[in-house]
């Protein structure tokens, strides 16, 4: 059960150093310097081919892994098929536990509905108004308490 890292920057002028620092505990790291919209990720393809059942793919942020929601869903399907977990460090997602899978699926569902920017905020407020024990990643704890009237 290996920790396999994947780091990507969009252009040659950018540095992988910050991502590599966060991925330092990984057993193997795949590094890419390409645009997310180029459609060709040779290192990503190699990484997805490399991971095995029980491994964990580690990235710093979801946007470093996939170039679109559709692409992210395709990657998630492949990881699930191979029984590989996903850990997203900056967004505190870890699909090796039920909470992480829930959060990952909720993010995917929100993206599928096209809820971004102001619409996402409205969606979050609607959830909070129903008194769910859910704190959005769009609001700070103080903002959440203010919305709920606490």
C-alpha cells in the first residue's frame, strides 16, 4: 500500500516546489509541467497506470489532478475500479474513510449541477437553513454561525 503523489503546474515558468514539499511523504511522485487543458497528461496516465489496489493517490488540490469535472469523474471512476484511494491535501479529502467519500461525492454533485460562485453560496445557505450539521467550505466558522443565527 503505497502513497503515490501527482504534482502538476500549467507552464514551464511555474515551480513544482510547493506541491513537492507537501507530497514529500509519498513513496513515489509523478511530476508534470503542462497545461490542464492540453488533453495529454503523460505523467498522469503513467501515474494512474502505476497505482495498485490499496494504494493512495495524493494530490495537493483537485485542480492539479483534473482539467474538468468530467475528467475528475473519469479519474475517480478509474481509481474506484482499481480500489485506489484519493487524498487531496489542501481540501482535506481522503476517500479511504466514509466522511472523505461523502465530501468528495458532494463536491462532485455540486460541480455536476453547475453550482459555482454565487449559486454555490445560495446552495450552501439553503443547506444551513435546514439546520443540517454541515459546515460549508465556502464560509468561515464565524460566517456559518452568523448565517445560522448562533
